C-alpha cells in the first residue's frame, strides 16, 4: 500500500505533517489548507486549484512537500 506525506511549513505556525493514502488525497488537503489560509488572511484564492496553491506559496515564506513513503528495501540495515 502506498502512502504519501504532506508537509507544510509556515513561519509563525507549527509545521503540519500528515499521511494520506494517495497523492490526490494529499494534494486535495493542500488545496484545502491554501483556501482556508487565504480566507483567514482576507485574500481571494484563485478559482483554479493549481493556481491557488502556486500563488499562495509564491507570495509567502511558506513551503510544502508531498512525498511518497517507501518501505526500506532491507529493514534494519541502515547502510
């Protein structure tokens, strides 16, 4: 089973780290975050999801990452 981690870091806020069952689910959570933050900040978010995310992170010091979680090839082997 694949899993994806969504990380959001924003100055002045606690980091957000959540795990989702799919990349679309993580992307949807990111869009929800951006739209909620834009509303809190009194900004209008772009109607297109991709553009809303791009403009939010272009205009702030916030960062995000979505990454697939992979099992270790040989559990217990750190090398």
